[in-house]
C-alpha cells in the first residue's frame, strides 16, 4: 500500500468519531461514479478504519477513478446516497485551493505548478502574519492546497458566508495572471483529493504528466 496515502490523516482529524464519504470520478467519464461511506464506529480500531479507507481509495484510483474524500465530518444519522451540505455535522477544515490561471483541462506543466506553489507560499505567509497557524500543504496534482484547522464551527449559513467572504478577499488580494484561488470551495460538503492517489485530468503528454497528490 502506498505510504503517501497514510498522510491523508494529517489532513482529516480522527480525534472524534468520524463518518466520511470516498467518491471517485472516472477521468474518461466512464462508469460515472464510485462511492462508499466509512464510519469510525463501524470498525474495531482506528487503524482498521484507516486501512479500509486507504484500500478502497487506492483500488478505485487504480481503476481510473480520481479519488476524493469529504472535507468535513458527516452526521452519523445521515442516510443520503451521497453527502450534501445538510448532511455535514460541523466545519473543522478550511480548504484554500490554488491552481493555474487560464485553461485547466489538461495536466499542469512544471512551470504552471511552480506558479501555483509561489502563490500558495504568499497566501500562507500572509495568514501567518495575521496570526494563523501553519496549514497542511498538499500538491494536489495540478496545483496546491492549504488546509487550515477550524475550531469545530457550526454548519450554518453564517459559517458558509464567513468562509465564502474569506476566499473572495484572499482571491482579490492574491490572484494574478498566472495563478488563482478558487472562490467557490467553501461549501460544507466539499470533497478534496486524496493524497497518494494519481490525479488524471485531460490527456497526459510530454511536459504535462499525471501526478500523484502529495502532502508536503
């Protein structure tokens, strides 16, 4: 099993009981979707829970599916087929998603990836100067993610508006002609790429390879 995928738990906190959804989208559009829910209380130990999530994620990724996981914990009483905003228990993570500007239908080049990395460094330094803690940094395959812990904020409209406003402010401050901040990843049921899995987007070519998402 890939050791990199175990770093998923650097992002997703398991300090309390947690229910997650792993969701896979085929990069060629075939077999539209794979999904499965996992709850910590359904396993004898956290290690068994982690292994189950990791095995499923790697298996669907090997079958050509890009693998994602819900960012925030799902309510234990939720019986939805897939997690929606109303199924989320609380907000304990903020995602700042940084990607190249312009077309994103094909894999990023190394130059484009570097520009996203530079913008991610600027944003994290700015927030550090404002008193924020250090984020978990992830190379997502085609860009960079910064994950910040939230103090178990309620899943309500006020929190959504607050996080939306924050992303807009950061984007207005830092977006440039080469890289930008995604302004719409504030929703409670946001899914995010699983480290240790290959991100396949568009057509792989010289200078634009498919890459594994990695925790830095």
